[in-house]
C-alpha cells in the first residue's frame, strides 16, 4: 500500500493491521505541517513499515506513485500480489 489512506491510523485500522505487508505513507502531520510552515513535500521523511525513512523527490509522484510501487512490482513479479495505489495528486492546484 503506497500513498493515501483515510481509514484510520490507530489499531485496528492501520494499513498493516489490514493485511498490507509493505506500506509507504505520510500521516496527517505532513498535511498539517505543510499548512503551517509551507510546502514540505520534497525530500522529506515518510513512514515505511512503521519506521521513518528519508526519501528524495516529491512525495505524491516520485515516492508514492513511481519509485516504491515500481520497486515492489519488480520484487514481486514472480509471485501473486495485491497493490493498493491511491494517488494523492490534487487537481485543484
């Protein structure tokens, strides 16, 4: 599961609690900080399987939509998998 999730960030509604083994995401903090201190969506820290990790690029396209999902698909290409890929790209900007 890579990207947007609006079903809860506490047990039992977190992504990993719902069966996803690979999760890269941002939380409400990213949205909140962006509104307070300006755009911070480039080269930032996001959650990866429960720990924070620094990523290069723009979160909504470079990290969530291209790099991590593509790597996941390459890693799992010989195995069956389910990939949830909800975009966060806003069309109103």
